[in-house]
C-alpha cells in the first residue's frame, strides 16, 4: 500500500507543480490584455495603430495553456465542476467507488480518446512549425502541442485518483489517501 501512496504523491507533485506554474500565466494574460487595450485606445487617440494581431494570438495561447496544463491540478484539488448533491452525502468508501469507476469508465477513456484524436493534429503542426495566418506569423505549434500535454496530465492525475480510491477501499486511513491540496503533504491540520 505504501508503494501506491508513493506513486500517487509523485504524480500529484507533477500535476500540482505544472498546475501552479500554469496559474501564473493568468498574470501574464491579464497584462497582455491590459497592454493591448491601452495601446488600442492610445493608438486611436494618436491616429495610428499601436496594437498587433500577435497580442491577440498570445492571449488565446496563454488561455489555452492555463486551461490545458491546469486541468490535472484542478482534478487533484477536486475543483472540477460537478453536481455534489448526492456525492457529498455518500460515505468515504462510496465516494471512493464513484471516483474509481468514474475515472476508469469515463475520465481515462476520455483522455485516451482526446490524445488519439489530437495526436496527428498536434504533431503535424510541430512538423510544419505551423504559424498564425496573421501578418505576425506567430508560431502556434506550441499551443497545439499543449493539447497532448494537457490530456496527458489529466490522464496522469486520473491514475492518481484511481490509486487514491484503491488505497481508501483497501483500508488506508483517509489522511494518507486524500489528495494533497496545492501539492502539500497531508498533516493532521491539513488533511
């Protein structure tokens, strides 16, 4: 059982670290959005165009990176949107069964399908070093490669959810099997 905990914590360290790093992209995203707005109004006031399409392209790529790279961390923290009316009323063991079956029957197949469907799409973009159709020709292949990274991280965290559920169903104390919020190690004060 200790091996399961070690593997799960290792996975959660990866998804948590990537997720926290991706969360900082929000600061950059807001900064670029604010800069683009200021430049647009300033350019209108001066009668010249001060903005570029590449600022808009950077915004959607940063948003994509935050969403894709943060999905696994969101799952780890149990912050995904779901209807908790029934789930919250279940015992810990029944929640573990829901998480186990949901991960095995829904989440992991969804991630596998997402990887399968986007594999050629992303790799073709990398092979062609695909760029934006706008005049700035900003490289967009990294954003398409993030699709594979996002599904992979989400699937990896799905495996950690399966391991946590198996540990709980196998009799591990909840404080050892529960996810580590924000990548911390669970303690008596921080279960």
